[in-house]
């Protein structure tokens, strides 16, 4: 009985242990599957969320790059803003040699004014910057040498008057046969000699700047020595001071005729074959960037500078308004013949720069413009070559591109505010 009970107890224990083990095993497997399912579900949910983000990002990228930034402007506003549209055309561009230089006064039209003889400055009649005429008195001097010349002149004049009277008297005596014939010959010789001396003294005074007409009459007061300007122009230097001693070695004034000026430039050795005397040039200075002065090459040096490998050239430029001032820096452009094949070219004002890119506004419709990036080539005569970004026949803003650029930037700012 005891054995049988023990056996039954063992069987029940084994059965109970097997059930517990089965239950434990089943429970662990089910939990793992649930965990895997849960993790998979989480991943799926996360993946769906990431995919949504990617889709959203892709949509935003499309909004940013897929839609072109067009500038819209009605026809009436275009007219008011000066926007002009025209088709792109090909044309020949003349070559240009550009060189930098400096404006100088025309050396052929400069006068350094100094007295012919020494003297003390009594009056100063003109100052720096004054406009003077040829022959105008700039200053007057009190000169000892002028006084000596005046004395000789008066002596010569007296001697001439006596010689003339003596010759006339002897002629009368000879006619009356009172005097000998040889006496009239001597009288005529004395007359000619006195006349020559008087003429020499008059020429000397004229050389000093004193007119004989100023010495006529009863006024025997010693005249002052005038210092006159030999040319008309502008006084660019003044050294005349009342009370100082002036002499021929000292320049009292510098007068420059600035109706035309020189621009001295350096031409590179490689460009010499394209440059010649008489060639037309365009001169641009920083003070007047929108104005182009026309000139011509009047001199081309025969020596090449050993250090810079350049040759000096001189451009003469008319300067009626005196806008070009000596010592100004200038850019000189020399136009060459337009012998190259035609290229697609647009006016320089049609090209605008934005964010480091060169843009041209292409008319997509009558009221819409596309800012298109272009690659540019060489420029000449206000035109610039378009290498890429624009096709022949496409309509673009020839004028008013700056206004369109302003509208484009205005639109970008409003977009950032939203």
C-alpha cells in the first residue's frame, strides 16, 4: 500500500512539474512574441513618422526650388519705371585696350611768368585760380635797370631831335649855297645814327614790357615795370609777394590753358601693334563715372620701360568745362576694329549682380520676368557678351533691370517676414 502510494505521488509530482514547465515555457515565448510585435509596431509607427517627415521635407524642397522666383510687374508700372523689353540679338563687338593713367596739364599751353629784368614787387594784381587773358598785367615792379633804360631812351630821343634839326638846317644852307655839299652828307649820317640808337632804346623798353606810348606827353614820372601773362588761362601757381625782389630766374606765376589736357598712360608691349598716333580714345575719371571724354593719341614713345615692359602714350583730351583736373587718375579705353564673329550681346545696364551672380531679367510673359543667371564674356562700347544663360531671340529687360532687381529683393524680404 505504501509503495503504491509513493508511486502515485511520484506520478502526480512529475505531472505537476511538467505542467508548470510547460506553462513557464509558453509564457516566455508569448511574451517574446508580444515584445517583438510591440517593437515592430513601434518601428512601423516611427518609420511612418520619419517617412512623413521625408515627404514633408521633399515637399518643402519642391516649393523652394521647383517654383521659379518671378518678378511680376504690370505694363503700366513697367512704363512708369522705364522698363524696356527687347529680343536678344547677335552683334559684332569691337575690341578694347584699357590702360590706366593720370591727367596732366597740356605742356604746350603752360607759361611760367617772370620779369625780363630784376625789380622790387610793388603791386600784385592777380591771385591763384584767377582767369587771365593774354597780355594782362599780373604784377608791377620798381626796377633800377628800367630807370637806366629810360634815361638812355630820353638821351637818344634828344640826340635824334637835334640831329634832325641840324640836318634840316644844313639842307637849307646847301640850297642857298652857303654850306658845302659834304656838310649835308655828315648831317644825314648823324641823323641816321641817332635814329638807330633811338629805335634800339625803344625796342629795349618794349622788350621789358613798357610801351613807348606810355612815355608820351609831359608826364616824366618813372613808370613801373609790368609783368604780363603771355597766354590766356588759369593761374595755377603764384609766388608774387609785395616787397620781394623778383628776377628773371624766379617764376612769379604759372598760367595754364586747361581748355585741353593730357592723359599719360602706359601701353603694354603686347598691345603696341594695335596702337597708333591719331587713334581715338575714351577717357573715364572717378569724379565723373557716367561721362566719357573723347580724345586722341598724340604721342607714342619709342622706348619700352625695362621694368614694366610698357610704353608711354599721351592722349590729348578737349576740356571745355575744365572738369578734368591735373593729377586726376583716369582710365583710357582704345577701341579696336570689330573684326570678330558676331556674338550674343546685351547692354551693360541690363546685367545686375545679386548674391555674387550676374542676372538678366527674361520676360516670361508680358508682366512676368525671370531672373536668370548668365555667364558673361568680353565687354566693349557699353555692350557685354553673354556666353550662356540667354538665347538669341529671347525677350529681356534692356532697360530698367535695376528696378526689377529691387522688386525681386523686396519680394524676398516679404517672404522671410511670413
